[in-house]
């Protein structure tokens, strides 16, 4: 085989694709019940959209983008995340002039040139929601709750919510300056020192134990919030409490995208090892302005489909493998095949998932195919019964068989399906 899927990518393929699709849908189900509508934006955008929106100093923008020049000389980038494109689309089409908040969901592939490992791909599938145009702690709570609910509905019990606030344009810069000064007094290596200058918050998130020990006494942002941010965060937590949602305060949670402010959260799964984040999100009130739009508050999240599947495996939550069809037709001769093609068409039109044995297999091979299809019933069409328009309905779990009229097949099948 001369080709294989590019490094860090994978093929969604049967039979597992059914579960993939189901999980992707289930993650969005709570949001759809809450009034979020589909938005689907291009998988590539102007490179500058991500540079300005996500932030030049982030790993995502500085190291991980798939960027190319098109034939018109434009620099384009395969989207590394969904929010910047959604905000671009909302502003471009003036959706924020309608009813607020604008509530949208999306699902699709994202691209990051990361080192592939378990749960980390270069093309991966995210589902996400965004709620724009309103700055209301109750909306923050709704968005957080919809992520929590998404995992709970799937049957995951061990997903943990980490929650914090990153302050706003008033209090964060003051805090950042204090943190920078604090970090300047530490014996950090050259690389970390540079990071402390560019983005001191990131240093707090450094996983190395020696760095963790050094920053243990660093000032915490939650203790330096301005009044507005404190009130906002208190209300978000009060709403979450009312919703019966529990969380861990994570004052050092730093996410890989620069646009977050105020409410920020991550969902982690303890059984996933190094890549433990199954989802994350937060408020991004300055993002629209950063990409040249009007002031437009917003909050959203993105959840990873691959890691959700890994978490489901780790917890031993397995969905029922859905049957490919309910009825499987087995024609036993060429004439029977002529008869079968419109017969399965009739069953399908009646909304009954139906397939048939193609390829002129003998009875044994065809019955094996019927078993493999997961169907509950086989319709066996023998040559000799064609004249009388009689077919055999066989229950594939009990083996029971009964002759029924082909003209009555839909009703007879319906009677026997669970
Ligand atoms: P982020 O956009 O970085 O906040 O990521 C949101 C979620 O997307 C994460 O919690 C992961 O579940 C998933 N994710 C991010 N990067 C990757 C990747 N390279 N491979 C697979 N899933 C990813």
C-alpha cells in the first residue's frame, strides 16, 4: 500500500464511525435544547485572523499552524480552533444586530501541528458553542453547565470541572505587572525568564516540579480582581451551585489561547494521562475588537471528540453498537433478485432500515451476511415462491420462520420489529 493517512491524522471508519457520530451528536444535544443553532464556517481563514484573535504569543499560533499561500498570494491557515472564525462570521453578517445573545454551535475538524501522541492529533474533531452579545453571569453558568451536561449525558462520571476567572482589562494588567516583578526575582532558566516577560501567566502553568516549587508563593489573580470581576465571578459560582454543579477552583488554570478573560474553565478526565483535557472554554470579551470588530462580549467552549471517546473507553462506557439495518433481504435466484430490489425499496420508503445480499452469494453466504448486518429479520425470497408472491420472514435471533405475502411485507415486518 503506497499511501497512508498523513502523520497525526486518522480515518473515521466503520464500524466505529457510528459511535463517533453518536458521541459528536450527544455532546451537542444539551446545547441544542438550549437554543443554540448551527453555524458552519470555512476550515481555512486569513492567517491574520488567528494571529490577532488567538494571540501571536501562543503555541497554537507561533508553532502549530498549518499555514499556506494560495494562488492569489493570500496567506491562509487551516483553523486551529473554532471561536475566531465564528466571531468573524457573526460580525461579518451582523448577527449581533438581531436577538441577543447570538447562540451558535459548530462541529468540525481543527488543525494543529503538534507532536502526535495518544489523544493528540494534527487533525482532530471539536464540537463547540458560542454565546455572543451579552455579558451576564447567568449566561456564563449556562455555557459551563452545557459542557458538564454534555459529558454527563454520555454516561461519563469522572469528568472534572476546573474553574477560574482571568480578570479583565482593568485588573489583569495590574496583576500581570505584579506577577512579572515577582517572577523577575526568581532564579529561572533563560527560556522561562523570557516567557515570564512575554506572558507571565504561562509560567504559573509550567508543569515542571522545580518551577512549581519556585512559583508556589506567586500572587494569585483571584486575590487581585477588580470589583466588577469579583461580583461577576461570585454570581457565576452562585448560579452553578444552584444548578448542582461542582467544580475545583483552579486559580492557575492557563489556557492555550490568549483571548480568554473572566470566566475560564476546563474539563478534565483523570484516566486520560498526559492529554487529560476533554474540553475547555471561557469568556472572550475582547476578541471581536482584536479582530477589528465592534465590542462584542462572548463566551463559549470546545470539546474534543477523540478524547471523549478515549474517556468513554477508560470508564468502560460502551454504547450499543447500532445495527446497520433492521431487515436483510436474501434473494435465492436471479429472478428473485429482480423481485427483491423493489421490495427493499418499499421497506426503506416505509422508514425501515433495510439492506440485501448483493453479489450472487449462495444461501449460506447470504445468511451469514444477514447475521453480520445486525438485522433482526431476514426476508428470504425463493425462486419457487415468486409466482405466488410469497416470501419467508425469518427471525434472526430465534430462527423462527414464517411465510407471508410480499404484498403485505411492510405490515408483517413492522409487527415483528421491536
Ligand atoms: P482548546 O481549543 O485548546 O481549548 O481545546 C479544546 C479541546 O479540544 C481539548 O480539551 C481537547 O479535548 C481537544 N483538543 C485540543 N487539541 C487537540 C489535539 N491536538 N488532538 C486532539 N484533541 C485536541
